[in-house]
């Protein structure tokens, strides 16, 4: 069973090259992702009950020289936790914390030939880190701050797994290649000496047009 | 001898077992799967009795059954799928449908190929497109129904149905019959003159006079000319004839007043159903809801008010015992408020929550039977003592029922109760012992991390404080309008980048605040208008432009004349 599956997978990957070779080179990329954001603040879990909270987003990029992607992305994350009393820091009240990281980035992709199954990438850029924090029933605070980010990851070409579906995507939507990718990102942003940044662990899909 | 007796008993027992079971009433309520009940029911035998309620259905009668509503006025059949009839009967004989209200359907009942014995009696058809649609050799008896405000009363446009129309009322229908060639129409009441129908075969055009047709009460009043006009002096319409339900419409209590220490005066609106003989006022310390039968009511206290519309219920038991001491569980500080929680005392009907700040007078809040409360508008600088007292007071529930001339168990003739009973607190309040006291100081909560709020920097600097009304208008504009568009959001981000620099300059020079305030006011007024309505803003802007143009032209003309 395992042998048959492996053979099928290998055959699919080998023959996929013939199909994809007929396509033009992609110039635009669209991706959406979901994952976890781990704030840099060390006491996060004491107030929010966990070290990470969900984050999702999407991005759009233009490709230069077949290996450099330049684009922008926007994300959204939300966590709920507790506040503390001003006098003795005892746990009190409930707090809702939301982030919207808006990014401009450049990525260097390690793609040396067309239809490469696994593509590593690394990059970074500017981050405008928008936050909103509500102490339920008391007050709201919101603002934004400049920051930066670096990211890296691996992209896995999906087209080879199902050529019929890949052809359908191309004919119907003009999608040249589809990738599944795993991404690590470190964001740096500060306001009043409070570190708003952190680490993101995401999985996403990318479509090349 | 003994052998003979035992043998006889066994023989009788065998006979009883070998005979089929008798007709069974199958109760239907709003939770029933009606089509399954119909499919499982025994043909020619079972009766499906619908409890009061609104049923959204598309019933397909596939066998010979009787469908009955318990209470015509309050048992509604409404099509679940608008274009399909509420009830369809196709090629089935010996059907009886009675005591329902068919309301707001495209088609109330559709009957095809049912060659004999479809009886539609004592129903109300209110505001349907077509009340009854029949055809293809159906043989139908439509007796003692009320047709009100339908686009078409009875449709035989497919031709062929032999329909007996007997002792019905037709009121305000756009078209009463379509293709009545095969109709036998006798003893009916119409509110219009119909050629070849009214004035012959004991059909009359008359003053119908329903109790409250707008509210769906089609019982007849004292003034109705459709009373006792049937073949055997029965009333015409849905509430006449031998199969009519004997349930007057529900009575609504209009007022209650405590009198003395143990009496309550109860008054209600008159039920104009001419058959109503009097009223009973039911009262209980338990809730009185949804009681429809004699057995439901036989153990409930009541006063027979006869035909009066007010009665004083006296001798109520108003004795009260003190509820147990409530336990204050927690008093949680918040910014300028305290959240108080306690365990509910058994039998407590209300609470008084007391609180007193240091050096302040005692205050209290009267609360219902709850177990938490937030004390607002406190000072963060003061410690408050909080305590609680539980109270018990007798509470009586009242309902009024109209009755016809008899209301024995075998012939129950009383109206159902309205959905919400009327309650009255009466008698002395018995207090519990004071609860434990808890002291707490209201306190601001800080979030983690404690992030700064970036308001409208320039306006805040100019108006002096963040919560100024003018600044709030700009914040609302930012949140409700600017941030909803891409351009607006980018402007907000640009502003957050550069606004603080300008705000710093304004903060340094006092004279700048006045200048900026004056400069901001046109913007604030425009934004306030946009916050209310963008159309209002545009109209105001157009009015200002038009006014300016007119003023300019007027000045120009004046100058021209002067020259």
C-alpha cells in the first residue's frame, strides 16, 4: 500500500513537469494563511491563559527576476484575557486584545528551476503594527506603531499531486502554480518600551498567476 | 357452577381482545411530527386533535382521518411552503377537517379526486389567496365556516366538484366563488348582495358583526344578523352548528389594585361574544398559564364575577415568613463600581442591597429575585461596606376566563388563559437577617500590556482633554467612516504618524489652541453631520453652496444697479 502510494506520488511529480512546462512564468502571487502569534511579552500566558493566539491574514506580491517577491500583507489576531487591579496587581476584569499587522515585504526565493517541488525562502520588511485593547466595561486603547519583521519558510508545490485539479485551476482561474507553505516570522515593534512583536508560526496556501 | 363462571369470564375476555381497539384521539402539539402521525394513524378510526398553537405545515392527507383543532380561534394552520396548500387531499374519501383557523395561505385546503365525504366544518379562513380549492369530481360539504378577507373564497375553476355550501359566513372576500355551477348554496350569510344567491335558498346579505375581526375574533356579537339563521336556528359561521367549539376567546385583564391588606380588585375587558354569560377570576400563588381543560382548573381558587367586569378578590392569604439569611459571596472592584454577588435565599422574592462609603451616608438599591448587581457611580478613593437583606412577600397570579352557560367537566365552556398572567405583590414584607458585610474599594483595572491610547492628537491638544465632545465627534468619524475605506484608513495611519508632532507644538503655545479650535469647528460640524447621515451632510452642503451663490448674485446685481 505504502509502496503503491509512493510510486503514484513520484510518478505524479515527474510527469507534472511536462504539464507545467507549457505555462508562462508567474508574475503575481496571492496567499492566505492562518497560524499562531506568540507575543514577545513574557507574562502573556499569566494574563491570557496561553502563550499564543490565533492569527490569520493574506498577502499579495509581485515577482521580479523570478526569485524576488515584493508585496504587502495584512493580518488579524485576537485574544481574550484578564486585567489586573491597579493597586495590588490582583487578577480582575476581562480584556480583549486585537492586532492588525500591516506589512510591506521582500522575499528571496530559492527557486533554481521551474516546477521545483520544494522552495525555501527568506525575507523581511516594514511592519505597521496596529493594536486595539479593550478592558470590558471600562475603557479602550488603540493605536499603531512602526516596526519590522523577518520571515522564512518552505513552499511545497501542490500541482504535482493532482494534475487534473492543477489543470482545472489554470483553465478556470488562471492559477499557474499552487503551493502549501510553512512560515516562521519574527516581528519587532515597540510602544512606550512595551514590546508588541513576537513570533508567528503559520501555514498557508499560495497561488501564482 | 364455578367452572361455568370462569369459562364465561374467559369467553368475554377473549371477545374483548378479539375486537379491534376503538377510535383514538391522537394529541398533536407544536413539537409533533404531524406528517408521521398521519402516516401512522389508523384510517377510518383515529382522530388527530391539535392543541392550540400555530402549525406551519403542508399536510398531505393520505388516508381517511379526522383532523380537529382544540380551539378554533387559537389553532392556526399556516403553509410552511408558501405556494403549497396547508392541507392537500387527493383521492381519499371520508375526511373531516374542523375547528381550525387557516390564515395567510396561498391555498388553505386543496381537494382533488375525493369522490365522497369530505367535510370541512367550523373553520375560519382568514386572509388567504384561495381559501378552498376543489375540482375533478370531488364531493365536498362546506358547513359552518367563516370566510374573511380572502382573495377567493371557494375555487372550482377546474370544474366538476359537487359542493354543498351550508350555514357559512362570507365577509369581505374579493371573489366569493369561482364557477359555482355545481354548488348547492343554502343558509349562508354574506356581507354583499350576490346575484342569484342572496335572497334565495335562505341565503341572506346581512350585518355580520364579529367581536373583533381585525384581531381574529370571529365570534358573533349581540348585534349580529347571522345569529340563529341556520336551518334549525343555529348560528351561521365557524362558531355555529353542532360541531362548533364552545370556547369563548381569552379575556385580557385591564387592571389590578390592592385594597386593604388582603384584597385585590381585578378588572378586565368585556368579551363581546354574545354567548358569554359571565366571568371567573382565577387566582393562585403559582403561575397560571396554558390551562385549557376542566381538570386543569378544578383545584384553582376562583371568584365567579357573573356578568360584571370587575370583582374584588378578598381574604387572600398574605402571611409571610422571613426568608433565610442571604450570604454575600463577593464584592469585586472595578473602575468606579463594585460587582456584588450573593447566594439566593430560598423563598426570597426581593432584596435590598445596602452600601456605605467611609464618611458617607448609607444608600440602598431595591432589587428583584436576582443574585448579582453592579453598584455604579462610586468613588475610587473610598472603601465601601456592602450588605444585603432578603425579603419575602406573597405574590398572586390572576387570570380571567369568560364562560358560556355551563362549565361542567363534560361540557367545559370557558375561555383559555392569556399567555402572560397578571401578578400582584400583596401583604407585609418579611425581612431576613442582615447578610455578612464585605468591604471593598472601587479600583481601576489595567490591561496587560498597558498600552497607550492614541486619540485625535491635534483636537485633544486644542480642546484640552481627550473626552471633549468635539474630540469624540472626530473619533466617531474616524471609526465609523474613515476606517471603513482604504483611503481613509491610510489617512488615519499617516495622521497617527505626524499628528503628535503638530499636537506638541499646539500644546506649547496657548494662543495656537484658540486658532486651531476655530479652524477645526467647520470640520467638526461637517463630520457631525456625516456621522448622523451622509445625505444630510450633502443637503446641508448644497444649501450652503446655493445660499452662497444667491448671496453672490444678489451682491453682484446690487453693484450693477449702483453702477
